[in-house]
C-alpha cells in the first residue's frame, strides 16, 4: 500500500508547463515517440521513500476484443498490479460492457514501459488516448491497480439533484461522456472566453455538469465508467484552460491547504478549489491524503492559515458527514495554527444536506469557486 504523496500547486510554475496530447491511436501503436516522454516536466514527487522524480499521468479507453470473464479480469488485475508495483505505477482500470477505461500514473519511464505493453495487448482494441500530462501528485496512490466492474458499487450514494441546469452544462455533461475530447475543451474555452471568469465557468458549467453526470448514473442512464471518464475530462480540461494564467501574488497571501476529505472518490472539487485560491494569489497547497492520519501529518508539519476539505462535487455523499466532522476535529487538534480556519464543500453542501455546523467547520461553500469567500467570511467572523 502506498500513501498518496503531494506537491504544492503554488509557485512551482508546473501548471503553465503541463503538456497535452489527445491524439488517438488504434491498438498496437504507441501514441508518442519514446524520446518524447523524457521531455515531460514534472514537479518533484514527494512519495514516501521514493526518490524525487517527475510524475506523469496517462488515461485512455479501449474496447475488449471479447467479453472478459471474472477470472480473466482478476488475472489481468493481479498481473498488472505486480508489474505496476515494480514500475512505481499506480491507477485504476474500469471495465463495463466490454469497454475499458484506465488511469495510469507514475514516473515517465515506468508509465511508458507499461503503456507500451498495454497498447500491444490483443485483449483490447480501438485504444484511444484521452490525456497525457505531467502531474503534481498521484490521485490513486494507494492502488497498484484498482479494478472496478460494478455499477452497484456505489449504489448507496445515489440521489437525484434538485434544481435546473444551464443548457450548456447539460451539453458539457453529454460531451464529457462522448468521444470528442476537443469538443469538451472547446465548449469550456468558449464559455470562459465569453465571461472571462473562473468563478462563472466553475459554478455555471463545470460543477453542474459534474452533478448531471452523477445523476445520469443514479438513474441508470450512464455507467460508472462514463462518470469517471467524464469527471476526468472536466478536470484535465480545466487544468489546460488555466495553464497559462499565472496570477499576481496577493499583498498578504494566506497559506491554504486544499484537499478532498480522505477516502473521497472524486477529486474534481479539490482541484477546482485550489484553482480558485491560487488565482486569488494565495499560497496554495493541493494535497490528496489517502487517510486521516496522512492529513493529520500534513497539518502538523506545515503552517496553514486555512484548510478547505471537500466531498465529491458530483455525488451527494451525505453518509460521509459524520466522518467529515470527526476529521475536521482531528485537523484542528493537530494543526500548528491554533486559530486555523476550516471550510467545507462538496455537493452535500450545494444540495443543503449539510451545513458548516454539522461538520464543525467555520464556513461551508456550495461551489469550489467560493472557497476564498468562505475563508474570508470565516476570518471576518473571528474578528
Ligand atoms: C485493459 C488492460 C489494462 C492493462 N493494464 C496493465 C497495467 O496497468 N499494468 C501492466 O503491467 N499491464 C497491464 N495490462 C497487461 C499488459 O497489456 C501486458 O499483458 C503485460 O504488461 C505484460 O506485458 P509484456 O508481455 O509486453 O511484457 C493491461 C492489459 C489490458 C488489456
């Protein structure tokens, strides 16, 4: 088991140097010359005892050449996990109705070697790369290779969203589970071009689309595979959109930690929240602690003025409210800052299934775009 490591988003400049390649290839053909992989910039990986090295992420989807039996899938996963462990690669593979989606992350050399084998594997075809980019941290650091096949796996999370949805957000949700990644990025860029506002794009487009995807899954109109693919596309598209936007540092920047609640399955909310605090000119650390203990260690060994913890922006996750309350209490006790401000977010707060007092936070927000306002409001309340 690995502990998810992390690197600061803040001033590293990594965002503006992220690379992107969506060129689709059919099975058997590597989508990128081997030499190109060494070009990937990378933040220094802080990953347990591993030596510092760049980290990259590759996602793709494909079609199985024949139906996979449970035994066949188990064998594939076990073999993949063993080799990935040796290569320092982690990730998740989803299988649904003869389709695969896989997220691979690790050192460029390891990911390249594994990808080279995968792309030659006769068990699947129509292999379409979705994204390749340098990554500041692992998202699935605790899984050498997680396999998921079950739509029912998260059935207890089901719930329908009230409220209306902007037609463009509806369209984005449809595009996000379609075949055209360029159309996803195009629509987001188009809306951003019209409003020039990260807040508008986050609140009116990305988050409603994420909720829509979850609702489609709840009503059985799309699969877990598609939701994961869609959220992944939204997340990477937002990173690409904001890659060249380097904000001025605020006069007195707050130091903030932005993280999903340990154990959360969707990380989009935290990445959007970090984008908001970073664009506000604050010193931002985006972390993905896999356990309460890992989170405790982060706040015990670093100074933060404020911490933002979030549940999924897509699923309601109200069953996690009690653990959020417990974890926030732990964070306060462990923090170097006795006056730490803690704010909470996620769909549960958007849908009003929880309030800040339910989880012991100083404030909550209905959108990741409002993290800065929530923190400022909580700080004003302290004066
Ligand atoms: C959908 C799919 C996902 C796979 N994922 C991995 C993986 O994550 N890691 C891995 O080592 N092999 C994975 N494999 C198996 C590889 O394709 C390949 O069989 C294995 O790495 C042995 O490679 P080699 O025979 O070229 O050495 C996957 C295969 C398929 C069909």
